[in-house]
C-alpha cells in the first residue's frame, strides 16, 4: 500500500448518445492512488480527522490515516459469510462519529448450520428464524489511532442471503438526522422483491438502534421502498435532501431511482412459479400497477452500476451537483445532470473510461474530490479523483 506521488490527468469520454452534448465539458481529472494492494474493496469512507477506511469483501479493514500511515484495522470477522457477491460490503460512519466513534457495516453472517436463506419471521421483521446465513447491519467503535474496530452489536438482522451469495448487495447511508438507509439485494429469490415481509429487494429505513424509522409506510416495519433487484448504491442530493438509489440491472436497464416512502419500483421476477425470471422488465407497470419509473435507465447492455454519489464543488464547473455513478462492466464513471425536479436526466457524460477497470464505489470528500474503489479481483485500489479548475 502507498501513495502515488505522480498524478495522472485523464481525458474525458463522449456524452451518452441518448442525451444532448453538454454546453461545457467536464474539467480534467487528476487521479492519485490513496491505497493499493487491495482485493475487492467494496466501500470507502472518510472520517472527520481525515482517515480513510475501506474494507475488502472477503473480510479485511484497511485504513489510510491522516498522518500518511496505512495498515490493517483489526476486527472480529469470524462469523463473516463471504460467498459469491456477499461478504463485507457497505460501510458508513454515524452522523455523530466525531463523538461516538461509531462505524456501521453491512455484512454477510454465517449461521450455525452454514446454510443460506436468511429467512425472516413475518411477525418480527429484522429477526432471523432458524440458524441459516443472513446479512446484517453491524455497529462498531474504532479507537482514535485507527488500529482496532470493536464490535458493539447487530443493529439489524434477517436480510436474506442466498446459498450462492448472489444479489446480496448491501449499501448503508448514514443520514444527517441519525437514521440509516440500507439498500438490499433480492438474493435471487423470485418472490422477495414484492414481499413486504422480507427485507430483501428493498431500501430500509431504521433508527440507530435498528427499530423502524419514522416516516416508513408501515410504522412497524423497516421497509421504506420495495420492488428492487439489487440496490447497491444510495446517494443524498445536497440542498434538496432527495434520496436516490443506484440499482444493478439484468442484461439491461441499470437504474437510478428517486426514492419516496412506500413507492414500488416494479421488479417482479416471479412470472412463473418458483422461477427467478430475469427476462421481465426492471420496472414492470403491467404486473406491478403504479410502479415508479426510473429517473435514469442504462438500456441495453447493462453497465453494471454498483454505487454513486453527488459532486458538490465549484471545481466541477457546469457539472457541479451532478450524480456520479460507478460502472463495473462499462469500466467508467457516469455523470448525470438531473432536472430541477430531480425526476429525469438532462445531460450525461463519461469519465475514466477503460482506464482503471471495474469501478465499484464513489464517495465525496470534503474538498470536492471523489474516492473511488477499484474492484478487479486483485491489485485493487482506492483512487482519489480531483477536478482541475
């Protein structure tokens, strides 16, 4: 691990054919390496003291401290279920991190019988029945020197984890009001996305103690929205407070959705009994009447979009305020300028295309730059992407 002293200035790709050419280009982007020698880093956060924390999906925390030193952060991950697409995934710092030192993770949990499923008792959402695997939101505290994470509890349990680990994506957004939003995958189970008694294929909204947050459609349930396939990205728009999710499509139609309490986003892959039918539309208004249309959809082929954040700095020029979406299959950043009402895209632009491979997560830094995780399987990195005025 280390820092690359020499930065690369990367050119910008062309705008999407589906959108008009923007009036102004993106600024040049300076790209430096913050951490390297990683294997599948899933998420990255920056603390008020300047420390940068990432985690590898197979089970490892790595930090770059404000003094320039870097290394592992010890943590008890002995119960981690890391199979297929599931493992150590989303990371978030509590809104009061400066005083509480609380870190949240979303991670697979290996049950005592080692089987998948993560079944949920319909009368007690958020608790598992039996002893199979599930996905959990876990709370930790970290010491001031960033040497050890101490587990303090399971905030939410019972998010389904399939036996293969497919569609176990889990992203956490720590809202400034102290609550948590959690995007979940559908575990490749055909009935889960539309099942209000399952925590899979949803965006959940919980208090810091794991109880349902105020404003959910059912006050007794953590379910905020439903009808999602694999909700791996969550982004809060500055100034407006609008919440968006970034969702992985099938062989087409990755989506960005504007989330509103109780909305159904139309993923229903149960056209035939017991068959996970991925030929159905990502948003199906016929089989899901009233399904909320996507703000943006990739069309075909899929770009494989696992994350996103909003940029918020004048150095981005005409693109200040745009939503930045990461792409794994397309190997690029996609910038989307949204309409004033936030319900459509008026312009798009690509950056870093084919320069670094699969881009998984994007996190906004206080100075307006971005942290981007590279997920190629080995030799992976955390990059810092800085716009040049």
